[in-house]
């Protein structure tokens, strides 16, 4: 299989999938080395950019997805008669920030950092597929752990969590104190359960 046919196959797979596909899966299906797949996808992305295509290739952690360019969102929405998503509240952004910077985290951790109940906000973020359950903490009650999703990366136009901006020093100190208190509490609970 030459580079052009690999590129055509990748384009067809990503178009048909309609959601992010792991590079390992692409490599496995096409029976081509991951490094070759990465290079071909890089070429595809450059080609789409060069010809000002209406679609672009998104890299979301170790997944790739074809998506329409943001400048055509209104036209697509009008054509498909889609409702515009309601914007996130400031509370939702706060919860999302706590999760993104500290994941995986429990609901009680988020509530301790924010100081208020977050059940409704967490449900909304789950419905919007910006966060998801990542498992359970091995403590009494087995609380759920939450983390961000590929949809989160796509919405914020970043390819990995490493691209999140650094927290400002002033706020960081205050948040670190809250995080340290919560982490010490969790460590105490874990140690009590071990003994």
C-alpha cells in the first residue's frame, strides 16, 4: 500500500467514523506502522489546510477526527436546522477547570474546592459529553471518578491536556492549599482503611 492509498483509506475511515479514532486502531486495520500513519495524517492535514478545505483533521490525544471548520458552523447549523448549543455557565466552567487540572477527581473533591454542591453541573457536563466517569475510587462507598473527554479537547481546540494554560501564581497558591487539604483527607481515609 503506497502513501496515497493509505491517505485515501484514512480519509474514508475518518469520514465514515464521524468520531475520533485511535491511531493504534488505524494502524491495526491498515496493517501499517503507527509512525507511517502519523506522517500520512500530518500530510493529509497540511493538504486540507493548503487548499482551504471546509474540513480539517483534528488530533485529540492519540485519536484523530475529520471535522468541519468552525467558520462554517452557522451555515451547517442552518442547513441541518440544528439548535445552537446553550453556553456553559460560570459554575460549569469552574467545575470543568477543577476536573481538567486535577483529573481523575471525585464529586466530593470538586465540591470541596468550589465550596458548593455540584451534582447538577456534573450531570450537565456529562450530558454535553465534556466529562465522563473514569472509574471508581477504592474507598468506602466507591465514589465515581470524573475526567475530561475527547469532546472536551475538541470544544477547546486543543489536542491534549498538556496544552491547557498554566494557572496564575496567585490563584494557584490558593487552589493548591485546597487541593492539598483534600488530598491529605483522602490519604488519611485510605491509610485508615489499610490499617
